C-alpha cells in the first residue's frame, strides 16, 4: 500500500467538521460496518469515521474488507487494511469470496457476492448499518451506465444515499463528494492505499464510461452535473412512487380467492401515463410476489399502452406479464392472476 499526497485548492481534503455534518444521520445507529477495499475513497472514509466515532454516544464502528480472490495481491492488500484498522483502533474482518469465479458478468457477480458477505458480517456483529465510500464520480458513472441500458426513472435516480439491500441498510454519506477530495484526504492524513488495476481494465463497462468522463465534462456534463441530475430524478421518482402507492388501494375491487387482484383500471386514464405504469407494476408485484419473473420496462409500457387504448374504446384485452395473466374487461376492470408454469417477464417502471 502506498500514500500519495494529492491536494489542491479545487479539491481540498475533508476536515473533521465537514465529515461530522456528513455523518450526522448515522449518530443514532448502534453499530456501523464500514466497507474498506483499501482504495483511497474507502480508507479516507474509514479514518474520518474512526475519528468521528470516538466522541461519546457515537455508534460502535467495525470495518470489513472483502477479498474476492481475483488477484494475487488481494490477500496482502486486505492484510494492509487490517493493519490500518489496528492503527486506528477499529475492529476489522477479512471476508473471503470462496469457490469458482464466473467468466461472464464477473463484476456483477463479484458485487453480489460482496454485498452478501457484508450483510452476513453486519448481522454477525449485531445488525450493523453498512457504510460505503461511493462518491459523486461513482454516481455519475452509474447514471450514464443506466441511461445506456434504457433504465426508467427509478434506475436513472442511480444510487441513493440510503438503500435497503435485502434487509441490510446501506448508507453512502459521501455520495455528493468528488472522488478527488477523498484522494486528497487520504494523502493529507498519510493513509496508505492501493489502486486496483481493474480500475483501468477496459473490459469492464464502468471503466469505459470512466474514460469518457473528461470529454463529457468539457461539454458541461461533469460528474457534479450528472450527480445533480440523478438527485433531481430521484426526487421526481419518489413523488410518483408515493402517488402510485396511495392510488392502488383506492382502485382495488373485491376479488376472488388469492392470488387474484381486480382494480378499476379505467380510472387510471385520468392519471399521467407514468402513474398508470407504476400502479400496474405494483399490482403485478402484489400478485406474483417473489416468484414473479423479472420485469422489463419496455414490455410493461407496451402492455399498459394496449390496456389504455382498449379501456378508452370499452374493449377487452389480455396480456401476460411477470408470470401473471392481465385481463381487461369491457367494463374497464383489470384482473390479474398468476399465469402458471410458463412465465414471461417485464421490468417495472421503477427499474
């Protein structure tokens, strides 16, 4: 591990007071588990949290490093983080991703494994809140990737400062902070850190988008602007989601034996199209539950467009989505029930 001081007037290191303001929302938590890869972002977060947590009444702080076993140096790097944690007085665990590694979709599978290991560690130490060092730069890259994938509003909101990962509360207090300030912080504090060589491997989509960022910034699409866009979309997405959640129970009609759901679909014609999409997506989730097939936004949009056109004309229509049969009667009532063994998928408007 190496320490490279990097400071400038544009990207000064974070001070204790600024860090305390960023961590204020964590003060009432009992335990925190900070994920530390060994890179400059996460070691800076670790050091800032360690200083902040020393104050009376602050949460107990733990740290963990996931060793994915993908590089020969990864075990030594994890041990380097353990030494740093010892120096800072923070209990630390090394979590191993064991077993055969996939050839395809490596980064996605590694991410899923990482969160699984961290979730188990958070539970082991007493239900800790996971804290990660995602930055403004990570947010901008995520937004660009999801735009390229055709995500809906929920996807374009990118990463949230607080998220539920299958029962694990994840908090990203540095999401509005430029990465350069974290690098400067690590340098100013003399913290050792590593640079993962995979960060320059153009086989990975995120790396390719990262390489485009300087050119985009020259045209005005800086990481700061993109992250601001993600926050604005998140604000709109939350408002639309709340409206759809409030509207669904109002539109529900008495149904037969579960799992069957009936709703007054024709009333959705008075709502904006996005609300109709969200209500149908919520209804599908209600019927299909965890066993439902994955939802694709494009197919949901096509289905709801067909249903709306039929409802305007007082005509029946039927489709299959997310493992459900979706049938509109000439009276404007939509019935949803599980399809059976054969299933097709669509992404919800929130994906």
